[in-house]
C-alpha cells in the first residue's frame, strides 16, 4: 500500500508556476518543491512536467536537477521520472557503478510484471541506445575464466529476458522433482548448472514458490540458508538474493532499508531507491515489517540518520511530514 499523501483537485499549471518561482530568484525554495512534488502521484507529476514544458519551454526534471544538489537532487530527480524510465536509470547506475549492484536488476525482474519489465527494457533502449541484456552481459564479464562469473551473467540476463507465465496454476509433481534438482545442486555445489538457471529464471512465481516450499518441507530449512554456506561466491550470493526477493519482497526490501541505515554511514542510494520506487506501491507494508523487525518506526530511524531537506523529502514520501 502507498504511503504518499496525495492532494486531490490540483491544477498542473498552478503547480508548474509555483515550481518555476521556487527555482528562480535568490536560491531554490526546496520547501515548495517538496510540498508540491512529494504530494503528487505519478499521473499528477507527469501532467505537471507537461505543463511546465508548455509554459516555459523547459524540462522540469532537468531544471530541478540543476537547482538541487546532493541526496535531495538524486531523490527528487528519480521521483519525477516516469516509473519505467526511473527503473531504466536505476538499472544503468547499478550496472555501471563499481562495484556493480546486482540487487537492482534482481528487484526489477522479481517484483515487476512481465509487461512492466518490458516497459523498463524499452525505456532503457530509448535512453541508452543499447539493450539492458547487452549492458548486463558486457559489464559483468570482467573475468569469464571463472565459472561463477559465467553463471552470474547467465542468471542476470535470464532474469530480465524471460517473460514469466503469470497464472496461478501449480504442478505439485513438478515442484517435487525440481526441488530434488535444487537439493542435488546444493550438495554437489553445481549452482550454475543450466537446470538450476532454467528453474529460477523461467518458472512462474507460484510454481517456483511451490518448489521452494517443498524443498523446505523435505530438508527442514529454506534453500537460501543452505546457500549461505557459500556466501563468498558472488554468483551464489546473487542467486540467494534472487530467491529472497522473489519469495518475500516485503521482507527483502525491509532488509535493504535496514542495512542501508545500519551501515557505516547511511547508504543513501539504497535508502532512496527503496522509498522512491515503493512509495506508490507497498511502502506502508514495508514500514510495518520494519517496525516488527526493529521495534522502531521507520520514519524515526530515517529522521535520525538523515538531515536537511533530504530528510524532509523522504519523510513526506513516507506520509510523515514533520
């Protein structure tokens, strides 16, 4: 469930005019930017951008990028992009940064519908003139002599390439047989076997969950715990992250936020990514999970670990304007 408190019956032209005034004069009025944009949904923000372009012959996103700075600039910039375009930007940043952040690719492939993922791939191609699959492969192939690296590329490319079946049908016999394949791979440490990649990247989510549940019933713990024994292996850890994100996105995103806040120096990039991408989806449930796990409201934790207008913007997206 969404957390942003949306103001209804707004006028895009009025919002565009107020934002233009906030961006000119003696310094940018960040309070006005936050008061407007943190309380407009994706459709409203798109209309504001269109009105701003018509009225001032200028791209609002570019203007805000020029006027703002630091963590606030990054958060506002990503918030104001269309969702597909935003995810394309997040994917590109994750692929090109050092070290690579494979979690972003996993999050997109495991939480978006096939249609939404197709929109992201189209936006990626329009923006960067290359396919998402091409960039994943070219920027993760540092050392193809390592079997784990080959498996990693195959896993990530497979996750974004396959159009998963969206139905609810589950074949329990198939779940049983494929859970055995997964267990054998664990025991033999052949995690990058083509059968493992096929199961993880092609099965519908209900079918894969049935397989993982059967695995747990047969062996007394989740497959991810067995993979924990090989956490130093980059491919194995990526596989583990994929299973966690697909199995329980709420717990997964709660952990991303928790780690971002608890890290030595707040990881603002990860924190911003989750809040901006989930604020209009399921951030309220993630907040509930965070409180259940940490006994501290998420807005209190964020207020403690961030500051200034960046803090105000994040809290507004949480529905907790201070």
